[in-house]
C-alpha cells in the first residue's frame, strides 16, 4: 500500500469509526457488532503503526494512549464558568421569574428546563472542529488541563460533524458535566471491594476522582460519560441565539445533550415541568438532584447579566433530599481552624442517596438543644443539598428512656484550653458557636495550615491532611510561614515520606510564593473572608501593606465588604501575632502584590466620586451602569455613607434610597444619570 492509498483508507476508517462511536455512545443505537467494530479499529491501529504520521490528535486511536502525566497544568477560562444559585421552593421559582421580568419590562419571556446532572463541570475547546483542550471548572476562572483524560470518554467527539448550512466556528468552548453512570458506579465499587480497595462514596466523587488521575489509561477503564448543555467563547460567523437552538446545534455537531428538555412560557409551565422531571429522573443513566431553569433567549440573558458568582438568568431547583432513619451512638467534637467546636453524630451506618453514611453534622450546641437530640436516639438524617449529611430530627416515639443528654465540654477536647462564646469574636458573630480560645491549639494550627495549602488558596500540591498532622506533631510547622523554611532532610524523616515526595512538596511550596494576593488573603483564614471577598479586596488594594493600613471606614466602602467583615479584618490585622506572621511571609519571599488591582478612579470626569446603585433601572443592568461610572473614573460602592456623592435609583430602590435622603446625598434617576455621563 502506498502512502497515498494509506491516507485514503485512514480517512475512510476514521470517518466510519466516528460514525459508529456516535451511534453507540451518544445515540445508544449501535448498528455494528462489537466484533466488526473491533476489526475496523484494529485495521486503523495497524495502519497508523505502519505510517505513524497518520496518527493525528483527533484519530479514534488516541483516546486511550499517552504516558502518565507528572501533574496537571492550570488553564484560564476565557469566559468564566459560573455556578448556579439554588432554591428548594416553588414559590421562589415564581419570585425568580418575577425578578427577571422586572429587569426586562415589556419583554415576553420563555424558559427551558433541563435535568441537573450531578457530575463534574468541564469545558471543551475545539479549533477548526478538532478537540484541542479540556479543563475542569476549578474556581470558575482557572481550572486543570485534563485533555488527555477527557479524550478517553468516547461520547466526547474528537472531531465535530460538519454542516454546510452552519460552518464550524474557528474556535469554540463547550460546557457540560462529566458523570459516572449509575450502573457503572455499582460495577466499579463491586470490583474495588473484590480487590480489597476502598469503595467510592458516590458517583460524583468517583467521577471527580477519575478525572484527577494522572494516568489516562486508568481513566479509560472508568465508565465515564458526558452531557453538554452550554458554551463559552464562540469565534464564528453563525451562533445560536437561544438555549433551544443551542441544544439542537450541539446535537448536530455530535455532542450528547441532556436528551430531555422542556420549553416553557409561564411560571405554571415551569413548575409542571419540574414536577414531571422529578417523576422520571430515576430513568436517567446518571444521578440528578434537581432541575436547571434558564432564560431561553441569549440576547435577553446579556441584558440581565450576572453577579460575580452566578448568572441572574438561571437558577437550579433542588428536589427534596432523601432521608433515612438510623441510631445515634456517640457524639464527638471536632475543632476547626477558627476554634469552633462542632458536634458530630456517630451513627449506625445507613445507605442514603448513593452512599453509606456513618457520620453527620449537628452544627452547634444551640441546634442540638433546639432539636433535643440525645445519645442513643433514633434520628432522621438527610443529605443537605444531597451532599453533606445532617440530622434533621429525632423519632420521639422510639425513645426508651435510656437516652442521655449530651453535655458539651467545658474545655477544648484537643488542647484542654478554655472555650468561650464571645472571647476574640468580631462584631456581628452570632455567638452560638463555642470556640477554643487558644490560638495555638493543635487542631486550629492544623486547620489553618490545611486551609492555606488548599487548592482554593495557595494550592500547595502534596500538603494534605495526613502530612500536615505530621508537620504539626513533629513541631516543624507552627504557622503557615514555617512551611517556607522546611528542608529536605527534615521531611524525609517523616513517616511515609520518600525523597521524591519531599522534593515535590518543596517545589509546591516554592511555587506558592508566586500566587496572587487574593489567594493569600483567602488562605489566611480570616473570619468571614471567603474567596469572593478576598478578590474584592485584591481589586481595591494593590498590595497587602496598603490593606493592612486601611481603616474600618475605608474597608466598608469596598464592594462586597460590610461592617462585620471590615471589623473582622481590622481585628485580625491588629493582632501582634498576625503582624509577625505577615512579616515572616514577606521575608520568605511570598508575593504580596495584586494583579487584580486596577485604579479605575484615577482619571476621568468622575474621578474621586463615589456612586451607589439601587433598584432596577429602566434600560440598563447594574453591570452596565457600573461600567459607565468606572470608565469615567468613578467608583461604585455597595453602601450609602456620608462619603457617597450620588445614588442612582431605579424602581423598588428600598433602604439605600431612604438612607441617601436622610444623609442629603444627591439622588439621580436613570435619565439624570445618563445626562451626567454625557449621554
């Protein structure tokens, strides 16, 4: 066979195998016997062995190849992968629809309802129709490059189908969920049990664990599948204009879409679709814990906009969590990184919502007393949001009189130090949580270090719970700054720590020095300061030093920072031990500068002016109004104060408008605001 003949036969075999893969893995309608399919596949593989130049990245033979990876590289999402707001109430679904309608007055709205797949969010990138990259959601802005693992999933096309009426985009991102089939999960766990391995807790954990394997050959053996339902960037002349059109288009390109979708034109139709989905969801090959409601029109979605975390045009309706009955044997106390003492119920193991539950949170002492939960009680448990097991209530009719009231410890069970409801707490703390007052408590030290090393914070590979416990127990690490003075000879002395693992840890610690400021702020574990607030602070301050010197009043002017968070920050930065910690981090060479910082108010006619937006504006979203203000050099604050220059008020403005009137702040309607902008 000549090279030209080999190329022709290769193209013929590739197209035929792609067609059969789509029929089998996407449409579930095979038209070829396994034996005949294997014959075609072997011929293709042999042909590529003879002519290696034919083995292109989109060849069907490339699904299970490749050497194990050393680590996953990070990849930035061009369009952020946002999460969804949740609701468990049908009334809140109606309120959601009304909210969107107010943002789009006089518009006739229609909606789609799709199953909420309980899987792992991923993004696929195609260039000229060929799969070039695949990534996890990560924190929404940055994920892990898992292209090699995603290629092993046969329902993901390596090459898109072409359509003469709608040319393939030059580049496009497709979003969806990877899941482990329910049948595949049961089979996988049976195999693991037979091999003496720990079974996976549930299909979602199994899917997430599979995608994080560094060896694609292992991933190829897992029964993973995918559903695609959205897009990110699309660089093409033709683009869908609605969710209905999008799903139809994705199907024509060769993607597996949700399969079942309802197109609704009223709240009543939405609720009817949600109820119908609940009745049939057990028929799906994947676990689903809810329904996703989306505004159908992409143009209207653009007008409604998004918050920093979620789109305003979509919401997830979660079905009532499954419940089970079991016996509470013992209550143990866990001490967290903030010193909080959390009671945990140790239960008779019971199977619930796809996994076996033997522990459940009891939240705090007040919750324990309110529900009158006692040792030896028969209790009802559920997975809150079908994720975290919690005790709902006691089955009182099963009480025998032998049950005992649990007495909370008067001292910390970890270090023996005093516990308190108020010592060291910032203004606004609810006060119902008992906390260990000893900042040097080993449990708190471990918690702070684990949090610092976590993926959402400084992302130090290899610094897991077991290793952190050893580091603290051996007195090598007392706070996070000690991580940066660890030596190889110290680490190799630890249990189960070889030289290679120790070197990898040191490299991870070194890499963490370059992380952006917001990750450091989040990693410090300051009470009430989550990742979102950390990013807001990093946008407002160029360096950690400037943040440290900032007053309480200045902090409350930062977007997403209220009085409680501001008080917590001032208190944390004011403590001598924390000041010493930050000085040691600086000396260790940890980055203290923010790449997110943008001095937007430095120039322009609104320079030095502070605006507050409230209510619904007639023709623009808050994001659009904010963009105008910032483009002209102004600043947008979330709260009204004496320093506020203008309040731009729309319909249903509420308390911010009242406060502005009391303080004598200039109030503008949209027309006045636009005139001030020069429009």
